[in-house]
């Protein structure tokens, strides 16, 4: 599935099951909440925190998909073409960072 296809699929889903898009502000709050849920799983799975009983049923991929879904909703309602945005962002990062990371001693293997 391409980003363009994903944007269309989410738009169709919203129209069929979601009635309408939540406001941009509500979606921003939902996105923040979803990122927090991902952070909680990451901190427990890869960090020092231990899992609580309520955390054990969380699924990393599902949490990432929740974030992607809300981000796509926000892109749709603000007329952002995510394919175009990502392509431009990668060009910007390449121009800015093409040699920067290679000279970062913190990234070199010991």
C-alpha cells in the first residue's frame, strides 16, 4: 500500500464508519496520546521500566499503526499529500545530513 492509497483508505473509512473527522485540535490530542502509549511500551520493552499487568497486552506494531492512522487523518483534513511531504523531507534531510552522521563519533562502532 502506498501513502496515497493509505490516505484514500483512511478517508473512506472515516466516511463509512467514523461519521466525520474529529477536529484538527482533537486529532492532535489523540496523536499525542497515541505517541505516549508507544513511549510507554518502548520504555518497558527496551528501557529500564518493568511491565505493569495493564501493559502486557499492548502490541508495538498496533500502537505504531494507531499513530499512523491519526497522522493520516490529520494529513487528509489539512490537505497534505504525505507522499509529496515525505519525498521533500527526505531531500531536505539528505542535503542537510549526507555527511553529518558519518563524522559523528557517537555513531561509530567501537
